[in-house]
C-alpha cells in the first residue's frame, strides 16, 4: 500500500483486517469542511472518505493528504507531542473509537491489530517528518519539481500552481515564479490562468 507520503506499508493483509475491525466497532461520523475533529485523548479516528490534510504545527505549512485508513490521534499521550495537526478540507467520514479497543486482548486477533496499528503510526510520523525536512531544507528546485508533480496528480486542487507551492514551502515568490516561467518557456509544462494544465514532458533533474 503506497500512501500519500510515499510510504510503502508491507502488511497489507494486517492493514485491511485492522480497517475491517475499525469499521465494525467504531462510530462513523461525517465532518464538514473546516470542522474541528474534536477527538478525545483516548480516541483514534480513521479516515474513510473525503479530504483530510496534515499540517506542521510550528508554521501551519501543509505536509500531505491523509490516505484511506490513516489513523489520526490529536491528544493521545502517544501522539500529543508530535509536530503535526489535521484539518478537514472537504466533507469527510472518520471512524472514531477508543484506542484501548485496538489493544483489547479478549480476541485472538487483537494482538495483531495492535502491532499493525503501532507500526502504521510509527511509519506515518517518520515519513511525514522526512517530507517536511526535505521540502524545507532541501534543494529548492527539487522541492518545486516534486510539488509540480504532486499538483498534477491532485484531483481536488483549487489553487494556482505558484500559490500551491508557496503554501507548502519557505521558498520565495520570485524563486518559485522564476522556475515555473523557465519550465513553461522550455515547454516542460503548459499553464493557463495560473494553473497547471499538463506536464508536456518529464521535468528535468535540474535547470
């Protein structure tokens, strides 16, 4: 299973079994755009539908989109110190249940659910941190290249390309506009009304 942060999670059978368990034991709630999750410190939510995005607490910068089945824990002691927060970007369905239900040993299947859950949480936080550090401390052009490709594959994006990139990085306006103009001039991308229409040919590794 490849998720939004380019994570490959190996135990697909375990993941699917965990989500099946969640669907049958959790309360599914529909959230509206901009609504707070309001999860208790003992609860975990699993994204089932809609768009939920992950942001960095320190500066409010976008990190990535939540993926189907992604667990969200805002105040739990395991996660309250992590540097990310979540925001509902479009109507979403989230299954919420007490975290202890996943660790309940009354069922022979629960211990495996717990291991999959912990592995998933660890993998998500590790990769989100990697994505953030890469975008905010790496090669500027590589960051822009990555985000152009991400923009190209997003289905619900409403921003112009430059705004989309600037929202997710510390790069300057002039730098981002210069790269976009160069790529457009050299016929790597097609733009219309500040939006990316298509990637004409694979973006170069450097410009």
